[in-house]
C-alpha cells in the first residue's frame, strides 16, 4: 500500500490549519491530542536524548501523516516544528474514530504510517556507527526519494539531520563535488551521479527493510 497521499480522502474530517515558519506543532513527551497531515510545506521531526542532544530524524514529505503516536492521549515520542509556512490538518481522537467507523481501510493506512515512523528511528540507529561518508550518502538518497534530486538543504541542516559534524559534511560534499557526484549552490544540494551515491551507501551494509518502497510505493 502506498502511504503518501493515502490519507487525503479523509481531510474533510480534519481541521485545516495555516502555520507559520518555526512553529512547534508538538513537543516530545507532551500529552497527545491527536495527529496531523501535511498538505503544504515542510515539517522537521526531532528526538531529544537524556544527555541533552537533539537529533533530527526526518523531514515529513507533503502528503504524509505525522504525530500518530499522540493518538488517545499517549505522549508524543518526537518533536515536530515547521521549516517554512505550512498547511496542516489536525485530527482529534473523535475524528479518527469517526473516520474508521465510516472507512475501515483507514485503520490500515494509519497503522502502516505509524510503523513507518518506528522504522525511521530504527534506520537512524542502524547507521550511527557507520562512517560519516556512508551516513551522508544514505540520508541524501532518502531525501532524494522524498524531494527529488535537487535537495533544499544547507550543510548545517544536513549535519544536524544526520548527527555528524558540519566539518565532516563539508569535507565529504566538497570531495563529492570534485568527483562530479553532487553540486552545491544557494543552500541546495543537487545530486548528479545517483548510482555512485548508492555505491557509497551500500558498502558493507544490508538494509533489513525497504523504507523507500513503503513510503513512496515505488
């Protein structure tokens, strides 16, 4: 089942919200008040650890749910903040119940979306011990699947996303630029040689699941 845009038929049951840039939708450990659908814009999802480190684990693509773990008053496991102006739809517990009563398939879409988010966390953890170059390659490929080959991310944001130093990101991207793998300009990263990036990603790595297929249905 393709997840992206699969919740769109139920938007009439949600509350449409226009949210400004750098607005927190919810914080980690807040009491859950429902979940959300991203219609326009970009949402950054992060996790805070006991040692005070905050790690970006995902950027929500348009057409996806987020905050599913906050259903029925369960605490949110992550923090969600807008990267730019966004249009989102809010679904309360009662709205979710109403949708599921009218459309039984909605439960399956919601469950698959929730499982996908848990797998994102597992994916992040599985790459934390890999060399920086391999981590950068992997997450650039993930972003390409979601945003296309022209990625609107600067080096500082990418470093925070992956959890490696900005120096490592700068060194790696400049090396790739010299080799013709990427181009960097105006706070954007354009991938020129996707296969070379995939070769770097797959060194000594066996992915236990295909997240790209689950997300985009391709």
